[in-house]
C-alpha cells in the first residue's frame, strides 16, 4: 500500500512536471514565432508580416482614369461603412498626377503652416510613414515612376529627385516630400497614455472645411463633435474600430459632399464640412449648379506596424455634376441629397445649394432619359475599388474587427 501510494504521488508530480514543461514550451513557441506584441492596453495583437506588394510593371499613369467613386445612395448618411483595405491600395495614381502634384507643391510653398504640422509626439510615426511609402511602397508598386539609387529618391514622372538621408533628418521635410509625390493627405492619430487616439501631426494640401492645425491635440471624438448624429452609436463604433485595429492593418471608407460653384481642392476653413457660400437668396439664385462638383473622398485608416499610430489618409476626387448627369446618376444623387437628415444637411451646407442642385439634377436626368443613358449603371472599369459599386447602406456602424 505504502509503495503504491508513493508510486502514485511520483507519477502525479512527474506528469505535473511534464505538463508544466509543455505549457512553458508552448508559450515560448507562441511568443517566439508569432512575435506577439503587447499593446499598452494589454490587448495581445500579432504583428502582421509585411504585406506583399504587387508590382505594376510598365505602369503608365497617363492612361489611368481617376476612379469613379459614386458613394451616394438614398438614406446612406452618418455611417462609417468601412471595409478592409490593403497597403498597396493606400496610394492611387492616375492621369491627373502631374497637374495635382504641381498644385500640391505650390500650396506647400505658399501655405506651409496650413499644410504641414508635426510634433515630438508624431515624429516617430512620420518617419515610419515616410519609410513605408517613399522607401517601400512607391518604388515596389510603381517602378516605372519611382526609384531609389544610392541615397537619392527619383520621381521619374516629374524628373525630380531628392536626397533620402538628408530628408530623414527633418520630419517636416519628410512630410513635404510625401505630399509632393502622392496625392493623399495624411493625419497622424497617436495613442496617448489613456489609449485615446489624438491628432498630433498632418500633411494636408486638400483639406475640405477643416483647418488641420486647429484640430491638433484633439481626440477622434473631439474632432467629430460637429458631425450631427455622431454621439451615441456612431461614436462608440468609431472608437471601437480605432481600439481594435491591429498593427499593419488597414480599413477604407468613402465620404462625399456637394461642392457648389467652385473647383478648389484646397479648402482650409475651420468649422463647416464645406465652404460656406453666401447664403442670401440673391447669391443662391446666381449660383450655377452646372458649375458645381461632387467631392468624393476615399479614406483609409492604417495602423503603422512599428509605432502603432493610426494614419488617416484622404484622397480627394472632384467630379463635375455635369458628368454625374451624363452618366445618368443625376436622379440618384438628387435623392441622396434630399434624403439627408436635416441637421446633417445643414452640416453639409445643403441650405445653400440643395434646392437648385437637386432640381437641376432631376431636370437633366429626365432630359438624358430620352437618350437612354440611364440604362447603363455606373461601372468601375479599373476594377481596383472594392466598394465603388456597393450601394448597401451600413447602418450598423460596425467595425470589421469587432467580435
Ligand atoms: C515637375 O514639377 C515642377 C514643380 O511643380 C513643375 O514645374 C514641372 O513642370 C514638373 N515637371 C513635369 C515634367 O511636369
Ligand atoms: C459663384 O461663382 C461666381 C463666379 O465665380 C460668383 O460670381 C458667385 O458669387 C458665386 N456664387 C456663390 C453662391 O458662391
């Protein structure tokens, strides 16, 4: 009996010992191979391997049409509507490249303080974004346009070049070089000690109804305060989305507005979503709907692998409303404008343009009807946009990473 008792206790402690070893080994293997990183909040996230970038050999930007984003749909407002995105989808280049980058250089030179802002807090992320885009993405994705020789970055489309090693010594220079070579604007949302994402830096040549420097130091929620209907579900959804983004991950969404009567991409005004035009009945009567634009913005949120900063990138597209009309989308756009909730309409400056634009879109729509243009729905010839054709409203404000 005594012997049997000892044998059992030895066996038990032996198997306990083996179990412990196994456990330790499993933990070690998991830590070692999946490079588990600990986010400050204690959430374990796996660092993603650097995504493969598909090279566009012999890419000729002059032959690429701008992506036809038509994100408007009836009753599709005040939602996030986000989809997973990829690193290679971060930067888009089309036939307007030279014209737009020339405009950006001009704006950067004339309005440096409005276009570029950085801080000690944002600087590590500025460097990381510069390395990701200038040193990795651009030369790999578009070798016919960008190349690196020694420590010189060559822009083969424009014929310009700059020294990488000297740029890497100064964060404002990194932001300027980025802004001169791509059309996307970037906002750096850096997590603070409470894990709130706060705007700490930006490079923005095409801000719309936003003065970025006025928002520095604000959290995601504070920045969105002027958006009617933001409090509540939407706010919770957005915050959750930020918190749950894993390093290396990207999501995209679309936003749109009517830009009445002027064609500027540079609209740095603190306050309303679009430029405030003269609201008097006289001005309203004078303003010409056929000289107005659809402003579509493609947004991406990307959590940088090294710093964990979330970079909000905005690519802006202006399309004349005459083109929307010719495509046969006039009626849909008019309905989308009409169906905006009232407060949201005010936020989008609808009192200034609403009546005239909508009436005009409907008028033209019935005129084009005769030519049967509406028979062909808006298509996305480039095939590169995963959600240009998706008209399904995302009423849930859901985050794809939510369990
Ligand atoms: C390159 O950019 C500069 C500055 O914007 C501009 O003056 C020049 O015309 C551009 N070159 C080409 C080939 O477009
Ligand atoms: C529209 O543009 C024209 C020409 O630039 C200008 O005279 C007019 O005041 C503008 N109207 C509004 C409402 O902005």
